[in-house]
C-alpha cells in the first residue's frame, strides 16, 4: 500500500486480516501511530479486527517497494506523479500497479511515468474515517473494484468474501465516472464545513450536488460514456433522489445508502491541514470533459473556483442557501437546471 493513510490502512489492514502478505509505505506520523497502537479496523456492519503493531510491516521509505508484486497506490491524486517516480526507481519485480484513488485520470498519469508496467485503475466506493489512534472505520457502503485480468482474478480469489473484497470489472471507465458522480459532493461537503450526513440533510446543498450531477450526465451522454451504477440508484435517477424533499430523501435514499454520522469528506481534512485538494481530479474532470466537447460546465466550474479560492486562503463556510444562490441562481438561466 503506497501512501498508507485512510484508504491504504483500511484496505491493507482488511487484506492482511484476510491472510494476504501486506506491506505499508507511508508517513512517519502514521508509522508512529500504528507502532504505538497497532491497526484497528471496523465497518458499519459490525466487523472489527485488530492487528498488533508487531504484525504490521510499515515503512516510511520507498525502498520497501523493491519486494512488491502488486502496488496499490493510495496517495491523494496530487501525489500520484511523485509516487509513480518512486515506483520507477525502487520497484524491482515488474509489479502490477493499481490506483485506488478518486478521479478519472490517475492511471493515465502513472502509465506515462511507468510505460513498461501494467497499470490498472481501481475504485474505492466507501468513506474511511480515522476514529482515533490506530483506528480506521469504513463509514459508508460498497465494494472495492478494479479491472479484471489474470493477476486481479487471483487477488480477488485470495481475499474472497471477507471485508475488503474486490469486484472485477471489464469497464472501469464507466465505474470511475459512476463513482465520480458521488464525489461531486466532496467539494460541496468541504464548503459546508460539516459531516457528510449533516450536509446531506440540508436540501439546498443537495440541490447543488444534483445540478452538478445533471451537468455531468449530459456531458457524459454527449461523450458516449455510460456511467456505471454505484449503489442502489441508477445514475439518471440519482439527481432526482438527491434533490428530493427532505422527507423522501431521508426515507428512501439515506435509509438505503446508510451514511455513518461520523463520515467526513477528505477534502475537509485537506482544508484543515492547509493542503491543496483533489478538486482538479473531481469537478475539474467534468470541466475538462466539457472543454474536450467544445462545451461548458458552469455548475462544476463555479464549484472548482470556490475551492480554488479556499486553497488560496479565503476561509468561508458556505451555508446551504448561500451556496445554492451563488452556484445555481447565477447559472440556471444558462443551463436550464430545475433544482
Ligand atoms: N478517505 C476516504 O474515505 C476515501 C474514499 C474513497 C476514495 N478516496 C481516495 O483515495 C485516495 C487516498 O485518500 P486518503 O483519504 O486515504 O488519503 P490520505 O489519508 O491523505 O492518505 C495518503 C497518505 O499517503 C501519504 N503519502 C503521499 N505521498 C506519499 C509517498 N510518495 N510515499 C509515502 N506516503 C505518501 C500522505 O502523506 P502527506 O499528506 O504528507 O502527503 C498521506 O499520509 C484519494 O484519491 C481519495 O480521494 C478516499
């Protein structure tokens, strides 16, 4: 697991608990945390496991890549190119590289730097939160996915039906765009400054998310890309389910999707830590798709601009109503969104 933070520690720990030999490469603070407390994992279905510190192979040095047969890249997207360069220098066994990152184009970035390696795109559907020292918790639903090939078939078989199970797909582009529709909420959540559940309980935030999804679906249709269904609701119905009145949203959507009250978007963590966000790999992908089609994506563009302002130091928590007024009312005439 290269870039062992929330995703890397949870998935790597779950796979180790399933019997796979896993090594983690990450930062000193995470190494110290696990050395002091071991690795404790849990999920919403009541699964819990603890791996004692002595059983966790955690290194802060990329030289540990030398023995890897499969490298799961779990850094934020802004760290992709640097991590791929470390793989180029240190990996010795022609490993398979799988990006377990959000966004559409990470595998492409890695392939450019590592043209001789097999690089696959993966997808992590659920939210992982760090609950305390050495503790990571899977706070939403879904199954990991990656492309099907002879190696990933063996990997999925080794994990079996245990937590961290891996689904295989023949069309990851469609899976990634299906996931991105949900990730369009990351920026809205970060601008709201609150938990995902508290944010989604306010309809005006959901209206902004629905409009961002409608805009994306229209562009995907124009590009001939069919986003995969991730979760219970088909992509075309997603904006309607999300923008529905509170009573319907809570009873239909939230009851099925089950979001832990502690789940937080990782972009909010980026704000708190003063780090650049992944916005260029999320809503920014939609803006680039629009440009490639000679079109515009005003809703997603407005959201990108607000996140960039925050990255530049403008601290502001957007109330649901203000965000809706700013992002939608300014653009509704141009786009015809009904939300
Ligand atoms: N967290 C979630 O719930 C979730 C769910 C689905 C998908 N994702 C996606 O999964 C990816 C990882 O997210 P995350 O939340 O797990 O991020 P994270 O908690 O920030 O973990 C990444 C860790 O890797 C470290 N790192 C970066 N470059 C490294 C390198 N070259 N060598 C060693 N360590 C390195 C980072 O340190 P620095 O901070 O010092 O760079 C950080 O500690 C992102 O694309 C995210 O969007 C996250």
